[in-house]
C-alpha cells in the first residue's frame, strides 16, 4: 500500500467511525471481519504500510436506489436553500471571516449509507458490498 493510499483510507475510515462500518480484517481469529473502532484507526495510523490492512465493506455509488437518490437530492435542495438565505442575510461569506461548507450533511449521509464516494473500491482499499457479502443486511 502506498503512503497516499494509506492516508486516503485513514481519512475515509475516520469519517465513518460513528456509522458502524464493517471491515474485512486479515486476523483469522475474528473470522476475517471486524467493526471499525478508534482502536482500529489507531493501529492503522501506526501500521507498517507493507502489512495487510483492513478494508471497509462499502457500496458503490451506482448501487444507490431511486429512493436513496430522492433522499439525497432532497437533502441537497434543503441545504442549498439554507445557504442562499445565509448569503442573502450576510450571515455567511469569506469577507466576514465566516465560511459555510454546504456538503457536510451530504457527506455524513453518504458515510451513514456506506457509499464509496472516494473511489476506494477501484483502488482495492475497500470491498464492494454485493447481495452475497452484504454485512449490513
């Protein structure tokens, strides 16, 4: 694993910590699975990059259902309206030293639904959730 891949995996896993993310683990005592915990992240931060790493079970964005698409679009729409109102009122803007990043709720939603929006699956840093291996069903 490259240093860049290691850092990408750590960034992604840290954001998923509150969402009960299941992991493939090279430890046979655990039947090759684990749940993401702060201890796992701490171990990864100090791990030798040549050692086998854990891999989260993630859903590709292409697996998003129509209902999930509507839910995400509704979230984006409500946040867009909120940002427009803040900009109109002057409550948000770089000039005042204030900054609003309107996608935090969307990123939280994607993390909670276990979507791979960082491209970990194609880099072999995550395992694609399928009907046969879905640990979340």
